């Protein structure tokens, strides 16, 4: 007799998951901070995926290794230089912009 697979609950947001008591307040705060720390690189990775490129294909366009792209994509925004952001975006055929807020 086959075991039945109980249906798993899915959540539509991190907040909904946290409200279910599955995350401590501290863990939730750390996840939110990580999201803030990687907003730029997350967008860059999303654009690479949207373009249908693998890290290897993007690396070829950059004249770099796949491990370079992997390390770049695993960085925090503060670790990136404007030149790296510009070259990455140019290899995707998009432009990067900069805004300063007061």
C-alpha cells in the first residue's frame, strides 16, 4: 500500500510564512536585511535569467570565467563596483542607472 503524501501548505509571502509562527522575529529581520543588501545584484541576476543566459554564457560575453560571474552574483551590493555593474549590464544589452536620494 502506497503512503499518501500530505498536502503541504504554501505561502504567498515571507510575511504570511512568519505569521504562521515559522520564523522568529530575529530571523525575519535578518532575511529582510539580506534582501536590502542584495537588491541590485538580485535585479542583475533576474535580468540575466530573463535574457535566457547562463552564467557561462554571460561570462563569455564579459571575457571572464563562469566562477567570476558566480562570485559576482553571490556578492552583496556594497561589494560591487560601478564598473562591474556597468559591464555586467552592458553584456546583457541593458543600461544601469544611478540615483542619489537625500
